[in-house]
């Protein structure tokens, strides 16, 4: 299992921490942002693969912003998946 921290951009949340093991994401934690959403999103995605999460949340926007906490999570899990695959080489 690998722990990964992602610095978000253009969202109220500032960081996303997660664990990834063979592409399966667990223990997602947001720093900052809307409290309810940032408790709900981790509960919904726990145990999903990075690809499943990215497929569901990638491209979602928040108001006039070109991204959202969900979209940032999609980017984070794909980056974590890539880092995990590089660490195994």
C-alpha cells in the first residue's frame, strides 16, 4: 500500500490524502473545503479503483470554476496510480 498526497488547485480544499493499493483507493481525506461534501465523497469512493473514480468525477465543475473537489480527486487518484506503478518498477 502506498500513501499519496495531492495539492489541489482552484478549489476550497487544499490537499487530498489517500492510500492506493494495486489501483484501489482507500482512506481519502480532504483538507479544507465544504465539510459535508468532503465527508461524503470519501465514503462513496472508498474501495473503488482509481479508474472508476476518475471516470465518475473527472470534469465536474463547481460554480464558475473549471474544476471541483471531485475533479481534483479524479486527478489525484490518477496521479497516485501512476506513482504507484512507477514505484513497482
